[in-house]
C-alpha cells in the first residue's frame, strides 16, 4: 500500500457516479485514479479530490493497469483563498495542465511536486499578499527543472553581465541583449517584458506580470514544443483582461 501526498491536477466524470482523477503524487509522479461513487454526496473523499487540492492518498499500485483504485483520500489543503481569486486560480490551472501534459510519465516527479506545492500554497495566501511573481517564478524554475535553464543575467551578444534591465529579449532562444549591444536598433521585446524579467532576477516585484509570464511561456513553448495548446491559457487570458492592465 502506498501513502503519499498528492495534488489533484485534473478530474473528469466517468459514468454517472464516478470520477477519474489525475494527481501529481509526491512519491510516484502522475497517477490516474478511478474513484467509484466519488460524485455521490456521501462520498468519503469530499473535497480531497477537487482539482488543485492537496491531499494524502492511499492506494495499492497495480502495475498492470493505468487506472489505480484509491483506497483513502484525506484533504490537507483545499486552497480556499486561491479558489476565491480568479487570477490565482487561472494561473494554478495553467501550472496543473502543463505538468499533466509535459512532465515525464511513469516516473517520480519530486521536484515538480515541490515546486507546484510551493506555488499553489503561495497563491493561497490572503488576498492582500503580493502575488505578482509567483507564476513567473514557477515558470522560471520549471525551465530549469526540465533542462532549459534561462540565464537572466548575461547578454547573449557580448557575454557581459547585465548591470540593469536588458534592452531586448528573444523568447525563441532565451537570449538577452544589453543596452550597448542593442545600440540604435529597436528592441522587439516590450519594455514591460524586459523590466519584468529583470525584477524577477532581482527578486523585486514584477509590475505587469502578464508580459513576463508570456515571455517565459513562449520560451518554454519553443523548447518543449508545446503547441498542443494549453487549454487553460485561454481562461487565464480572459481573466487577465478583468484584473490586469
Ligand atoms: Zn551585450
């Protein structure tokens, strides 16, 4: 029997009364569970299998099947504040979907678990806590974790160390260009993007996070080839229109 913490990444109905739940477990990576009777009101699992919940699950891993039967699930964190903040919710959904689609299958994913646990817990802080950097930090750490380390501190043309915000950034290559290398050329990246990436490096608050987040998403997209589109990005973009400039 395996007992491990798990973050619910996705859940969909299976028959009238059951769920299929895909969760990132701390010990065994991504596991698909079938939860018979999970939709019934009197289900013992209650909020433990809601998407983005942190729970402790108990199951026996049957190597001959893709779907595991869950024996117990105990809710540890339901993430109430995160759920009440649409923008945080939208960002958390993108993280969950990216893990589900792009993390390696069938292997332990302890680093992925740790980063997602930290990011969702930070997004779950009370509403007045600054949250601008959380998703960008997660994206940057994910680049590194998946082998596409992004060097935020070096000009890709002269190799010099950046002393202030870069003048340009190319998301396809992850290359920064310093002010003297750019010279009189017009930058392709927006000022909000390079300033945000600089703030991320300095640990300062990012002013317009959607530019930084989009630049990091574009960088990752080039490297892992995800244009199997991430569906939840559409919801994030709609939500940004409501809450960000
Ligand atoms: Zn340079």
